[in-house]
C-alpha cells in the first residue's frame, strides 16, 4: 500500500507552485479565527466607542442585508439595489462592519491587524470575483463596470439600477442572516468585555481607597 502511494505521488505531475495571493486566499478563513480571538483579547471598549462602532457596523450590516436581496449567484448579473452604486456592496458592507468593530474595540494593535488582514483579503477577493463575472457575463459586465465604481459608491445610482425590487427569499437563500447573528454576538461580547473592565476598575478603586 505504501509502495502504491509512493509511486502515485512520484508519478503525479508537478504543477506550478501557488503564489502568495493563492496561499493567502486559501488560508484566509483559518487566519480569521485567531485574528478575531486576538481582537477580543486586546479590545478595551468604552460606552462611547462601543456605541459609535456598533452604529458604524450596523450601517455595514444594513448594506449587506439590502445587497443579499438582489443577488442571484451564478445565474444573472446583479445591477439592482446597492449594485447601482457600487459593484461590490457586500464587500463595502463587510468593510464598514469591520471598521465599526475596530472602533468599538478601541485597540490600536487590533486595528492595525484588522486593516492588514481585510486590506489584503478584499484586494484579492474583488479581483477574483470580477474576473469570474467578466468571464461569465462578458460585454454585459464590461458595460456595467463602465458606469458603476468598483468599491466606493458614487452619489447617484446608475441608470436602470433601481428597476428591481428587494427579495426576502433571496436574503434567506443567500444566508445573510448569519451576518446579523455575527453582529449581535460580536456586540454582546464587547459589551461583556466592557462590563468586566468597568467592574475591574471599580474593584481597583475600592482597594485603593480602603
């Protein structure tokens, strides 16, 4: 058995080694979990930062939710709703959510790690997604890309982008409710971290004054 495995491995043609982008893309999920744990360990939220950050993240969550109601994956080119302002509204919403949690966490180191991760990930993700759309939809995508910006939205919607309606069925089919659950869990954990910090400060103050 070992001989067969060794022979199969020896006979397998050696392909090109994956580049840095391919490795980063392949390991992105594995890197996200420890990064999230580090973030919550480093987080030092206050009522002000938690409130402001949660509000920013909520805006991002709303953008993602609206986007999911217009997205028919792999079947048609989405140009309605948020797609009339930006070609990548899901990534824009995720970016706002990430920035919101960084503000809420009030940790410079965690913020730097988050910016590095998301900057590298989204740069690769957008390039890969648009390459797939260009290959699948051809001239239709090229025309859409010519009138709608890649990420940062413009002030007015592109022509024809508001003709379609939001669909709750698509929202559920795209499982976007998991983003809402993640938002709620993240805010709850930061709130608990903040309460623990407040209680610790009160115990320290009581010890000092006693």
